[in-house]
């Protein structure tokens, strides 16, 4: 699996969001360095650009991402 193309500028990947470090490590492995196409932040980024991604959106919040981009 490939790394997400947004790693360099992603606040989540670069620990600029609050949250549980152990959980963040799991999400980074699952989403950032794995199935990044299913990351909520990546979905919104691809649809709306960086300004469209809420600062508090976590990779696992797919339902919120779908509402933001209007696919639900």
C-alpha cells in the first residue's frame, strides 16, 4: 500500500490536532500509510480542496465527510 499524497501538509498526520496518541497511531497506519482513499480528510480534500477540510475532522469520520461533500 502506498502512503497518502497529502502527508506533508496534513494536520492529522503531523500531530497538529488533539486526540489520543495511541489511537492516532492506529489511524495513521490504517489511513495515512494504507487505505488513504477511505480517509475522511482525504475524501473532503479531493472534493473541495484543502480549505474545505474541517480542522477537527478525523480520518475515521467517513459519514461526516460524505455529508460535507454531499454524497449522502
